[in-house]
């Protein structure tokens, strides 16, 4: 049984990927520092799959702890989610983001090199493209300057991995996510940000649940149809399944280069107001919102051309926006 390390495995995307890994017969060990997740998620995963993943509360900024972990655990592959990921916050705390997102990546890659661990899946983001000139975005679209520190940590992270694959013959696949939303159909795992949600959909569900007074829509003066910003919202379970396929590609040595990169989105763009309207329709909940100024670091529009992942990985997003928003609401009601 292949033993896979999932860093950030108690987080939103990490926990959904752990469930899919266990359902696919992998032995999973999680490292998480609980800075944006809860230990309760470990029991929720166990109740879903019947298998309790091994768990180590380690902060990946601590090189000694990482080295000790790899000295005592034989690992066949790594899926690396652990990172700070809020666009707005990253603009206010750049050094925290560089220290955490870049520092921990370097330490992990050094361990891979020393321990001959070959298979690495990197959680990247469509934000690595910067402000796109042309849409939809393909993997060949050249990246522009990152619009936020968070995006820059993903651009730099990909370069570090590419150079490490070349220099040390590592094999890595980078998945550039678009906007992950929704929750497992059981409503036992979902998006659980600590404190005030930075992302749109958890703020929407918490507003509908009465936890938040009102949703602020960050700007309606963008050059889009209704003036609000456009993103490609993908169901987190579709996203999780893409990780299993990418990991199996590496384990089965089907990768065509040492470093491969795929867009993981639906190929469909939705504006903030479309999310609000679709949520209201899917859940029969009225949303209290107001238009406010733009958020620093945001870009107007981005959505994926997913042809490469569809053809090369034989992966395609299957769930609709409505299903994703409804699952997010079912999860919120279960909190
Ligand atoms: C979406 C849209 C906001 C909150 C996210 C993740 C990032 C990466 C890419 C994975 C924007 C607007 C938001 C609110 C709003 N994901 N908004 N009111 O910034 O696109 O980035 O996806 O790697 O980690 O953060 O997502 O959900 O913050 O914003 O109007 O209260 O919703 O301006 O247009 P973003 P988001």
C-alpha cells in the first residue's frame, strides 16, 4: 500500500483529497499545524472512510521537525497543500506569506532529495497567471506579474519546483486550481475558515446562516457584464479527484516531463452577483449584500481552458455550480 503524505490535510481541499485517497486504497499520513483547520476534521474524515489517517501536528516552518518526520516515516509521495491562501490578507502580511509558503516548500523538497522521494503534487493557483490578457487561460498562457503576495508565492513556488526537478531528477505535477467551493455530499467535511471568512462562498453561507450580518461585494466597476469580478468556481470534490489522478500518473510513471502543470477548473466563469443569485435559487435563501469598494490584490476576471487536463489526465469537472453552492449550504447548516 503506497503511503502518501498530505500536508495541510485537515484543511478544506486537503481533507477532501484525503477522503478520495483513502477511498482509492492509499495509506495516508497528514501533517497540519491547525493554523486554518480544526483537529475535529480528523474524526470527520475517519467517520467518512472508516480509516483514521496518521496525523502529526507539525509546523512546516520548523526544519528540524520535518527532518525528524522523514527520518521516521517512509513516504512514497507527497501532496503539498499547507500554505496561507488569502489574497487580501497576503497583501497586508507579505513576509508571513513568504516565510510560510516558500520556506516550507524548500524544506519539503530538501527532504525529498535526501530521502529519494520522487512524487510531488503541488497545490498552486490560477492566481499564478497574474492579470490575464486573454481568456480562457491555457497552461501555455504566459504569466504576468502576480497581483498579490499570495499569487507571487505560487509563481515562485512553481519555479523552485521546476528547477529542483531539473537539478535533482524529481517528478512533480503542479495543479493550478481555480476557485474551490462546496463540500462533500455527507456534509461532514467542508470549508471551515478560522475567524472571518476571506473567501466568497463561506462568507455567503455564513451570511445566509445569520452568522455574518451582510455580504460585501468587493466592487461592481470591473469591466465585466454586471461589473462584479469573475472567477471559475470548481466543486472541491472534483478538484480532490484530480489529485488522485495526478498522483497515480506519477506513481505509474506516465508523466511525460519531470515537471508538469495543469489547470484544474470548470472552464466556466461566474461573477460575484451570479454566485449570489445562483445560491439564492439553489437554497431558497435570501442573501443580504451590499456593493463596496474593490479589494486590493483582486483581478477582474479569470477562468480556465481545461482542455489539457481533460485530454492528458482524462479528468473533467462533473458537478454544477448549483450543486457546489447547495453542498456548501448543507455543510454550513451542519455546523
Ligand atoms: C472571489 C471573488 C472577490 C469575498 C481564491 C483563493 C486563493 C486561490 C484562488 C486556491 C473575488 C469576491 C470575496 C467577499 C467578495 N484558491 N469577494 N466578497 O480571491 O479569487 O482567490 O481562489 O488556490 O487561495 O483565495 O477568491 O473567494 O476570496 O474571492 O466580493 O466577502 O469574490 O473580490 O472577486 P479569490 P475569493
